C-alpha cells in the first residue's frame, strides 16, 4: 500500500484519501504501547580489597617508576635549548 500513488486515476485517489480520512478518528482511541523490555539483572563484582588500598598501591608503583627514571637520567639541568625546527623555518635576524 502506497501513501501516494501518482499513477492512480483521480477517482481512485479521491476514494483512497476519503477512506483513509474515515479511519482517522479511530486512531484517537488506538493504543500504541512499546513492548515490555526484558529485565536485565545487574551484576556486581566482588571487591576483595578496599578501593583506598588499591589506589595507594597504584600511586606507590607510579612513584617507584618516577624514582627509577630520575635515577637513570640523573638530576642534571638541560643546558641547551631544544631546536625550534629546521633552519628554513627559523626567522632570520
């Protein structure tokens, strides 16, 4: 069934529209409900260790990693400036 049939005769088009219009008041009393959704059970993971203890352990590991990086590279200051690009991109004075 088409909403708009351009190949129909004028009489057929009128009858089609007239009959569709007669059905419109019935749509006021129609019941349009979405189907019920199935229940989804929630799952909670058991927590053996408190979250504060887990976060403290993570920060301890991060601190140990930073200490290893500092000891591997030393505490020297950078004496040269990093290059700001190629010679072509630098401004001439």
